C-alpha cells in the first residue's frame, strides 16, 4: 500500500469515520503521543492528564480534540469529570498499516532477486 493510499484509508469507529491522515496528524505532536502513553494503563481524567504537561488547559483541550477526532481516544463523562481512554482498535489499525509499509513479504524478496 502506498503512503498516498494509506492516508486515504478510512477507519470506521462506531458511528464515526476517521482517515489515516487524521491519525498521523494526531501522532505528529509529542504531547499527543505522551497522552497516548499515559492512557495505555487505563482511563485518566482530563484534569489529571492536563496537570501532567507544562501547557495551559485550553492547549490540552485542543490536543484532546485532535486525538478524539482521529479516533485514538474516547471520552467518558462521569458527572463533571471527563475521563479519556485509549481506543486501542484505531491505534492497532494504524500500527498494522505502518507495519505493512515496513515489513517485506517473502514473495516480494524473491521477486526482487529474480528481476533484471
């Protein structure tokens, strides 16, 4: 799969549809990657996540929005508290697509050796 095809790949996540370009945009910023790392162990409140970073709460809110729009995190409201959790299915899909670009299939190697 070519990179141009990959960015047009659509992820269906419940009732929303996300493109790989949204996922890559979300993964491009180090703060958003750190948010995903913090969510690996389970849901965390927006306040606790925001307190972990040296940026303003509005800035963190923007990062959360980008991650939500890409489908990488899900928000759950408990009264006045918003808890974010990693949406592993979208993360797994992105990893799978990236690995498809990096891993050579055995047939591909033999075809390259036999080509003039």
